[in-house]
């Protein structure tokens, strides 16, 4: 009577590079969400006879003092230093 041994040879996972790439992208996305702030700035330009009115608005999800300083600097650069 002959005895046969069953042997299992491990094969390389074909989806391992895809899983590693997915994990890397997920890690990168989480770092971006937690370490970068979301900031938005709006400008509305409205003609008013001979003049033009510009309205500014903005929003941020964190670090409001730094955003306020950058926002005020942006407004002053557009307005040209004159406050009205």
C-alpha cells in the first residue's frame, strides 16, 4: 500500500499589492483630514452705477485666528488698503 502525503504550498497573494495601496491611500486621506484645515473664501462682485461693490465671506473648520489674519490680508490686498 502506498502512502501519499498531501502538501500545501503557499502561493503569493495576488491581491496583496492592491490591499497595500488601499491601506496607504486610506492612511494618507486620514492624515489630510486631521492635519489640514478646510478653508473657503467667497467674493461677490456687484456693479453699483459708476462704482463696483465687492463683498467677501469666508469659513474655516479650525484655527479661526490664523484664518482671520489671512482673510483680512487677502481683503486688504484686493481693496488696496482703503477701508469703506
